């Protein structure tokens, strides 16, 4: 609890600490920027803790980073990952920057599902992986535990403390171009999905790593890829079936992250996709399903969002909807220098103009501080390079 209180006090959170700190702080804008920075999970180019990402950590106090191996704008496998030794050093150096700058430890995140979504590839010197579909077909707990433990150990050794996995999308449509067709779903059987995901989460926790269930409310019935455009799941989504794994895992106490997808269901919210929808996040995820952990958006630089919304509008909608952290991967159609700084500026301006309540920022950052305190209890916040 001491670590939690220290993190909360640092970023000015909780109704009493924040109110007292605001009363004593001459520069409230500095406090706001520090809070907003913690809500950002930033993507970046480079194999070293230098340049823009170093400034974003040192000067802006971002809450986390996300690693990619492929740089989509350039079409090359030259982004953040070159080898196990290089990645371990990068993670340690980024955490050292945060520590020396007086900021809370970073969430160092990656999408490491295995199979086709395998950032830590054998080609770079990492261990092999298998797909969720393979594990679901076998449906053998010992086999799943073996592969999940290998993935978790690989992440830990690389200094990664958040895996945006497991994918608990139900395989409603095996032809779904972004889930079923890529082998990312454990099964069309919801009980198998929940059981396999539970093993994966336990393996991550054993290594001191947080997981992230995705893509809420369910991407497995979609007919289009949200990286390219906005999937409309109004006619294909099966409510009880696709929410079932969430119900099961929440009932067992899961409370790390849930990643909300860019998925439009006109019967629930005719105007906005789930990632930008209060009806989905506060109404269904937190209200109906009783989720108490942190909510993170899928990448706001994906085609489903950038083709329909300005960054300013997407941020306003996502945060007001209940998102605690936003991923700004800067790995879509184009790469924008200074994107993280612009994102923080936009959110701060929205707060100052009353378009995002300050209380929403504080609520989000309280959850972030609680997670980071849990993380410190599981493993050292600032790992040293071996």
C-alpha cells in the first residue's frame, strides 16, 4: 500500500490528495500534464532509448510504451526489436530514464499472442511460438501452460511487463480476416476460450506481467479488419456468446487490462464504435459485466478511427467514454514526428476547455497508479540489464 500511496501522491491522484495538491500547487497545468502523460501508451521508432521517445519519457512522463517489430509506414521489419539482448537493454534504459526523471515506472507493452501475432520472432533470436487456434484445438492444459509460460518468460527477460494478450475473441466466423483467418481465437466454444485464457493469464502473472483481454466486445464475428476500416458487427455479433469469456474471467477476479476494440454495433450505440462509446465501456463493460480493472483503447492510429475522426475528437470520445489509457502507436498509414506531444497537448486543452472533466482524468490515473503499485509488488519496477 505504501507504493500505491507514493504513486498516487506523485501524480496527484485521489480526491483528497489531488484536491490538497491542487490547492498547494502554483502550476496546475504542470500537474494536469503529468496526469495526462500517464494515460498514454506510445509507439516509437528506434532500437535505443534516445531521441523523441527519451524526451516523451523524461519531459512528458508518459505512462507506457508499446513495441512493434514491423514499421507499417515504411513496410519494413525495422521498428524496435532486433535481438533479445538489444530489447532487454532498451527496456532497462527506458525504465532508467523514467526513474531518473522522477516518474513512475513504465508499462512496457507488446502484442505477443503467438502464431501470426508474434512480435518476438524466432528470426530475431527469440523462442518459437504457436497460435491460439493450435492450443484451442488441442485443448490440453499442460500444452497450453508450456507455451504460455515460454511466452511469459520471454517477455519478462525482455523487460516487458504488459502483454496485450490473450485474445479472447470467440471464433464465431472462421473467415474473419483479422481473427479466425489468422488463428488468433482459441475456439468457437466459449468454455474453451475462457479456460485457455485463464492458463495464459496465470502464466503471465507467474512472471510478474499483466495481461489484457481483447478485443471487447468481440471481434470474432466481424467481416472486416479494424486496422483498415471500421467493422460493423450489428448483424453478426452474438451477445451472450461473445461476452461469455469476459463474464467468466471477471467472475474469477480478473482485473488487469481490457482492450476495447474499434467495433460498431448500431443496436448498442448507433453513433460510435465501442472504443469511443460510453454505452459500451461504462454501460456494458463496467455496468453489466462488473469489470473493475483498467480499460485501454485499441490503437487510435488504426484505419477504423483515423478515417472517421480527428485525433482530438477520438481522444475526447475515448476518455469521456471511460478509457483509462489510450494507445497511440504511430504505426499506421503514416508516421508523425511529435505525435505523443501533440496527443498530450490535445487532451490538456480538452480538459481546460471543459470538454473532458478533470475528474475523469483523476479516475483514470488512480487506476493506473493502482496497477503500477501491483506491478511493483510482483517484480522490480526498474529492471537492470543482465
